C-alpha cells in the first residue's frame, strides 16, 4: 500500500498500481456485501423494515484545501458502524498527464492501450455531492436498500443535490414530507447518544451481536 512511483519507471508503477487496486476493490466489495447481510438481519430482528435503513454519509479528500484530485465518499449504517458502500473519484490521470503528443509516432498505440484513471469531471468541492449521488442512486440495485434517513455533517450542497436529483424518485421536490430525514449531529458524542436513545425507544436489546460488538469497540476508544 506504500508503493511509490519515485523509485520506479512510471509504466512499471502503473502496472503494479492496477494490480493493487483490483485486489483492494475485491476485498472491499466482499466486506461490504457481508456488512449488508448483517444489517438486514439486524433490522429484521428489531422488527424494522429490512430495506429502509439509517445511514451516515461523509466525504474526504486525499489532500486538504479542496484542491485535491482524489475524493472518497462512504455510506455507513448508523447502529452497527458498518461500511456498506464507498466510491473513489479522481479528476486526474497520470497517464494522460505524461501522454505522448498527438503528432508523435506512438500516440495511436498509447491511446489504444490507455486505461484512463479519471472518472469524474469536476473540482474537489463538488466531489462529495457527486459521490453521494452515485451511491444513493445504486443503493437498491447494489445492496437492495433504501437510505431513508441520513445523518450528515450538515453540508447543504450534498443534501440539496440529493433532493434536487430525487434519487428515489417517488416524492416530488418541494414537499415537506421528504424521502430523507435529515439530522445534523456535528459532534461525535451527540451522535452516539442519539444511537442509544433510539435503541431504548425501539426496545431492542443492546445484546444483539452487531450492536454489542460495535458499542464495546467504541467504549474502548
């Protein structure tokens, strides 16, 4: 994971990078699939609709200052703390940056073999919104879930983007009964307190293996 391009030719680095990325993606996909199964079992045990879940969403960047070329968004189920989806966005491709000129002899061969690493055409400030839209739009097809309640850090652009695009489609924009319950908890302590309050109200046993494991882990922090 600490592979650096500094000691390698850029072509060698890119070849190794593709292998590492594929292994990481496969591992993450398997872990998230297991998390989805555990979460569906949890909601079923609590007597809640197994397909409507409460999630947290947030995004981050490779570097600070919102000038980063790479951004990451994650969906985390509230009560278990399990990651169920993520997306990595990049508006930069090293191969494109060092490509031969169009007039060069080897340009056509390079173009035929090139796998562009750029998967989005926007600045770092927009990446968090785009990441949320991608994951919410595929929540049903990928995980069979509706993210019906969202806990976020209060980024109004992300919330506005979800409402504007109507990602679940069945509630017109502008109605008071939105398809999402937007709850803002900027402090980690308040978020944990809310989780436990919800558990008490629904009379669910904290001894459930998914919740107990996560609760004990947090208490050790």
